[in-house]
C-alpha cells in the first residue's frame, strides 16, 4: 500500500487550493468595495485586514492559513508511511484526517463557532498523532 497512501495527501493539497480560491473569491471583491487609496494598499499582511473586512470574509483566510500549518506534518507522515508501506489502518486514518480537516474548513469558513471547530481540530490532531506514532514505529 504505497501509492494509495499518497492519495489523502493529494486530496488535502487540492482542498487547500480550493480554500485559496474561496478566500480570494470573497476577499478580493470585499477589498474592491473598500475603495482604498493606493498608498493604503502597499505592503502589509492578510492578517492586517482583520477588523477592516467583515469577520465572515476573513474566516476563509484564517482557515487557509491553518491549512498551511499542521497539515505540513501530515504530509511528512503520509510520505513516511507510503515509503514503509503503510497498512489499511494507516490509509483509513489518513482519509479520516482529511475528512475532518475539510469539515473543519467548511465549519470555520461558514459558521465558525469555537466548540465545534475545536472538537474537529482535536479529533484530527489525535488522528495525526496516532499516524505519526505508527510512522515512527514502522521506521525503527
């Protein structure tokens, strides 16, 4: 089970690009409506738009940032598991992680209540921890 183990990583990478398009599709029109003078649009970071754009607009950007954080460890673990020939359980765990991250993205981008978002994050983190432990055990 080598190539199949890479599919969840590819799916999460694609989902990250979908979130990028969603973020741009909501943020760019919102910025255009602000009609800011050119000198105010130079430099800065996306987080500087917190409090400038509606929270609901920024939620997509926050989630996109989250997809660039913890999932980087997921990609590394998936590659290790693919190289050592991960099991069916590893594949199930990987797809579960991806499903929970997609659910987390949708929740954060649309509703964003903390208890549900935190629960999705904690469960996905526990799955990733189990995957990392299994990858370590498979390599020592």
